[in-house]
């Protein structure tokens, strides 16, 4: 159930990220269109040995050029990464749900001193706020190495 909830939160974060990227692409497309007009005016002014400053003023204008640069910088400013930041932003709601889920289920194992149960108990304590951080040594014996088969 927690996997499903985490998957849902990740999909919502990914959808938000894609919507933000689409908005950025639209803003950059508008800037590109206006800079195409500016570039053509500058090339034409250079070809005719005209004043380049007048070409800027006559095509796009200095104020609109400055605002376009700001819009482009804003659209490109944030490194999007893989959307994990968006998911981390939803940490508070996931944390509350995890606390409920950890308290709802009692887990047992056929193995004595099962490291998975030790890890779950550690997480349960963290989500109950009995602990503030992970200990120096956390149980990881149940994890497989990346690329290991089996």
C-alpha cells in the first residue's frame, strides 16, 4: 500500500514537473521568436552598415530585449533534474502516511533477528519521532548489490 502511495506521489510530482517544463518551453519559444526578429534586424543593419543600436530599437526595443533575457534566465534558471526534488517537497504528507502505515501493521519473520524487521523497526521509531536520525550503522544485509543476480 505504501508503494502505491509513493508511486502516486511520484506520478503527481512528475506531472507537475512536466507541466512546469511545458510552461518553460512556451516561454522560451516566445523569446526565440522575438530574438529571431532581432537577429534578422541586426544582420540587415550590419549588411547595410547601419547603426546596430537603431536596429535593436526598431525591431525589439531595449526594454523588451531586457525582459526577454529575464524570462529566458527564469525559464532556464532551475535545474529540473529527475523530479526527485518535487517528490521531496511532498515529504511531509508522505511522512504522515508512513507513520500511519508503520503503526497499522505488525510484521513478523520466520528468521530470528531478521535484518529487514530491524530496519522496519528503526523506520517505525523514526516516524513515531522516537529517533531524529538514522544510527551510524543501519541494517543492510538484506540488500543486494547493484548488478548482482538472484
